């Protein structure tokens, strides 16, 4: 195992963080993890674990550059908010006002609905025609053809469902309004003013110092991940960065002078669905949740061999960034939660397994319909077999996941113990509350 760090001195907190990260990258030739933690203006932890290039045994360092996937969406949200403040974009205008060539129904999607995933547009990366694993070039028009004319999943403003399609459209709006490429606009108005010198779009043709290679796990072991054309992800996920630059980004967005107060306020604005349900995804493309009572503003990212996460705890003035060059295993959002508990002095929850009798297990089994806040699937199923409850995603034929019973209707995933399931009763109605990827989602038994 290779560990590269900046000099921080040895203390019990650092040792606990080291143990968590060493465990996450143990077991032979593993891809790497870079972590940076800042409290106030002081970087209190910055280290690299494992390999940025497994084949050449090049270790991860704090300077390693990783694609950050959907964290890019927060930069797109900031860019749109800047243009709204400049009077160049109206939140209540349809996308077709700014991109006239858009077909229906994409042209009718309101900008505010694109920002907080309430537009009803299908997610193009979930569609059969999405070229998963392909490494060929694509165009903006081709990506649009995958989703722009597809029927809406729901009436805009009535539900939340995470979709890359909306943020892709926002990138096109930025280009049409400014007359610049998305890359040039965010480079001049986000990266440069924040001092992010090692952040850019993931163009695989350009030579980038300290760039990590992406990996996936297959049945035969570790393999190189395919390299998508940057336009596949575009404004929804094509940026690459370092942990140090992500700390500069957090400061520029949340605490620095580079972002005016009026823009910052709009970035954090949360809106409600038509039925009054609060959407936890803000107009600045930021997820507002809590971790054991601590306010947490965050976003995760996954893209072809890379996973990333960053969280800002405003009441603790603490930021954590986790970047990896693998998109398999425990997600960085869950690893970040464990690191945050160490830094914030939060006790790790007990996860002692309790036997699950058949009568109790069968009482939880069945089909559940997700509430108005969803994350890619609208139904969940549960089945009981030989003392174990299994979660089945997307219905009876979806992938199943064995759960660990903690008692009192509470379960955790056997793969990711930050993924929790809580069964409750609301009168005669069975209800499920699940925490996944840092968010809370509810479902009711059918």
C-alpha cells in the first residue's frame, strides 16, 4: 500500500482517518483515494492512498487530478446563477427561449425545473440508446437526440427525479447566452476567480500533469475504464480537479469574496413541489441534508472509473473532499460520512446485527412505491429468505441486495453500511424511509 501525504504531524484524529482510508484501499493493487479536509482556513488533512496508475505503480498524491463527475453540476448551477443575476437568464423562462432549435418537450422545460431536477425529463444515461462503454466521439445534437423528444416522466414541478438531461440543457443555455463554450465560460468565471489552476474539462486528448487513470472491477479483476468523449457528460459531469482545487472551490462558493451575497443566497434556495414537499436539491445544484444533526451541503459524482464527493458543514466551517479513480465498492459519499464523524467528534452508530424471525421479515416484504422525491427508480421491493431480508431495486426483476437487521425496523446494506432502511407504521400503512447517497427518500407499501 502506498500513502503520500503533506506534513501534518501525528495525532489521534489523523491516525483514525489514516486507518479508515488504509482499509478502503487495502487488499493488493488498488486504485487510489485522495482526501483533503479543511476547518476554517486551515487544511488539517491532505493525503493520497493507493495508485493513480495501477499498471505503472504511480501513487496518488494531493496533486493527482481526478474527473469529479456530477459535482460538475454545482459549477453549472453557479454559472446559471451568475447569468440570472446579470439579467441574461430568467428562471421562469423555457429552455427553448435560449436554445431555439430544441424540440418538444425539452424546449418547454423551465430553467428553474432544470436546476432542481423537477422538469420530468428522462435521464439520458439510463436509456437503452446511451452508448455505455463506448469511446467514440459524440456531438451535442446526438446527446439531445437521446432524450429531448422523449415523453416526460411526470408533470413538471410535481416530482423530483435526478436526471443528467436537465443539467446538459443548462450547459447549452450557457453557451447560447454567452456566445462562449461551456468550458471557456466556467474557466473564466469560476475556475480563474477561485484560483483553481488544476481544474478543467476532461478532454482525454490534452496532456494533463498528474492525471489519474480510471478503473472498474470485473469478474476477472481490475480493468481500465472506458474513456467517454467529454460531450457525453458535458455540463452534467465532465470537469476534473484536485482535492486542493475543490477546497478553493468551496471557499469561492460559500465563504470567499468571489461570489456576491445575492448570488450565494440564490444558490442555496430550496423550493417545493406542487404538493408542498421540500426539494433538498437547491437552485444552485447543491444537496442540503444533515449528518447526525450537522448541516451538510454536498454533491457526489460518478463517471466511468471515477467517483467523487465533497461536503461542506457550514455550522462547523468544515469541508471534506474525497476523490477516487474507481467507480466500484463503497461510494465516496459513505466514506466521507465516516471521515466526517471523526473530524466533527460524532460517535459512529452501532451496527450490531439482530436475528430476523420469519414472521417479522415477512411483515416487511412486498412492493413499495417511492414518494415524490426519487433517485432513478420509483419502486422498491423486499423479500425474505432464510433469515435475511433482501432489497430489490426497481421491482421484482431488479438487482437484490441482502440487508443486515439492526432491530426496531432498521436495516443497513451489507455492502454500504451508510445505506439505511427504516420501516415504520403510519396507521395501517407501512412506510419506508431510506438514506442513500446522502439523501433521504420515502416509500409506501402498495
